[in-house]
């Protein structure tokens, strides 16, 4: 079967149909059969920090129709990447969550992200979902800059709250529906895009228009922000093969 083009909204496929696109035993080619359809990776991304309701996924990805979301979730579930679960009382609602195997895609997406942002065509200031921004911090942190820094950081992104803990050289991030207690730093903004000029453009809060507020020691905040950096862009000649 021919792979659907970028505009296709075709049916998802069961994992048992290895070779449906490429007739190729290559593991990377099979990976594309599993997660290469339009919208699949953004859907996976939005579940990377924890289970999500169907409407929550739709709200995070407004260009995605309910029909396509249903198809993609069904395909991911059949493949063993996603599972359904029911939140404990008092919520008692159905959610979709990544399996242990599905969570392994974070490392894959990190490598893809670091590779892709080197393209001169990539615009790092396009809109970003709160979860995508949180995951970008885990992807774009520069380990050599961490040193002995260990802190707790709260993020409020348009009312969605996340707690980040930098411990033993690793940044752990989790959403929290509860009031976050004492932290070393707290960042608040209306959208994830408001964080980008400061964290990746290295502008001051004032230079970025004051849309991001920072609570905590200013020096510590600057040290934390300086941990994150996008890989250098390729020169146009390198992209063209020159």
C-alpha cells in the first residue's frame, strides 16, 4: 500500500501490517508506518507528560478533527503505543495514556527535534502547546551547563501548571492540577509562545514585552534560562549540499 501523502486523512493501520507502506524490513521504515501518519506525533507528544482526555487532546490540537483523532488513537492503541484507562474517583473519566513502550518515543522525538531545528526553515517562535514547550525544555537543555544546580521550578502556562525538578543533572517535568507549593522559581505567561523569546531568544523579560513574569531570585532565574539553547542553524549551503 502506498503511504498517504501529507494531506491524507486515511485510516490508521494495525501494527500487524508491517510493510503496508514500504515493503521494507528496516526498523526506521516500520517506525514511520507506526507513527508517520499526519497528526500522530503531535497526539503522542500531548500524552507524553501524562494521560489525557479525548477533549483535552482536541483542545490542544485545534486543527485536528474528532474523526481523525478517533482514527489515530485507535491505530495507536492497536499498535500497543497507547492504552485506555479510567481515572480514579472522583474524576472517574476515560483517558488515553502512553504505554511503557509508547513513552520510549520521547527519546526518539528529542533526537528528531534537535535534528530538525537546525534547518534554516524552522521557525522557533511559531505557536506551541504548553506540553510541547515543557518537552522542549527536556530536549534543549545543555547538560554541560547544569553543574551542581538542583532547583524546583513552577510553570503556569495559560492556567496549565507544571512542576519542574532539576535533580542529579536531569530535568523532570510533570503537570499538576493542584496548587504548587514552595519552589525556587516560578514562571507565568498566557501562552507557551510567550516563553520562547526569553528561553530561546535570550531576550530579557522587558525586551520580550513583559509577557512572561518571573518570581524568585533574578540571578538564579537567569542561570536556569541559560541552561537551554537551540542547536546552531545549518548554513544554507550545507542544507543544499554545497
